[in-house]
C-alpha cells in the first residue's frame, strides 16, 4: 500500500525492526497508521500477526500517540464460525487496541483492485479466454484501489475529532464477478473474461497448491456472501473525492494488467 506521498508521514516495516527502533519511531509521533500483513508461509501466522499488532499498540500507548488509524476487519470466526486467519488476526488486534484505550479509528478495507489481477489472478483457458474463479456467486464484491487508501488516511488524521472511536468501511466500487469480467473484457479486448461460478470449496481445492492461504481466502469469500460488510461508497467519496472506480482503474492500467496475465 503506497502512502509514501502523504506529506509528513514516514513509513516503516515494523517486522524488520528491533524493539528499540519501534519505540524510538513512536516517541515523537502524533499519529500512527498501522497496517498488518498476514504471512501465510508461517504456520503460526495468526499468532505472529496478533503479537506484532499488540506490540505496536503497546508502544503507541506508552508514547501517548494522539491518534491511531488501524486497518481492521470483522471477526469472521466469531460471527460465522469461518476461520479466515487474516481477518481474525486484525479483529483481535482491534479488540486489544480498544481494551487498552487507544485513541482509535478503524478502517475496514475490502478486496483491492490489484488483487483481482495478482492474488486472484484469472485462469487462462485458451489464447483469448480467461476465467475469473472468485467464489462470490451473484453477491457483489466490494473493491478499492490500494492507491486510494492514502488520501483516506490523511483525511481521517486531519479531522481526528470527527473520526475518533469510529469504524469506517470504505470502498471504491461494488461489482459482482460477472461485472468484473465485463469491465476487463471491455478494456483488454480481444481477451474475453468469464465468471467461473465456483464454490468456496472448489476455489480452495483448485488454488491450494499455488495460493498460500487459499483456505483462508475461501472462508473470506464465504463470509462476504453471508455478512453485509456495510461498505459505503458515498461515505468513501467524502473521505476521498478522487476515489477511482474499477472501470477507470482498469482503463489506466491495461498494459500492466496484460503483463500480469502473462
């Protein structure tokens, strides 16, 4: 996620820093934006992510950081008994942050546009046909560009009192898989994209050897179908008026998407 362009914000990869360095970074910080990643190569990834997130939260607390913006998620296991570790870890970190009384705003992020062509890359059927095997059925999928998160974070930090103690579910578009396929087909013609219409179980079985965390992603999509995530496009545009639609994102990234499909 690129927020390096935001004036006055420095970014750090906390997982590669020593404890003392993390503490030093936060000593003079007024605001802290936290985005934790799940390393599915780690069999204990959920515990590792929770531990790191809680550690950073403790440093924010001891350093009297005025405002923490954390990218959280709903707790899929508590709500639906679906274990999507990358969602659960973030929900557990959020709970800890609230328990210790951090001045907190949570951003609930959807699937990124970039993920459609990277993590969930369409499967090539022949020279001109690709299948999108995202198991959402007819349920719309909430989406946003990674590049649109930075301005949202900046707006929240600039208006701290308005957004403190709130959870903001943001998105840039809402599309079912067939609509995603239509947009890709429009801009990448003569390549044709089709909705594979597979189940979460079929997704997990098909992607288990090539995609780390395929079972977690399968559970995530199942969770998305069962639970209204309450992503609000109108509110997202208030936070970032320039938030881009999936159609416009594809239009300006045609060549990059073609390279990713090779």
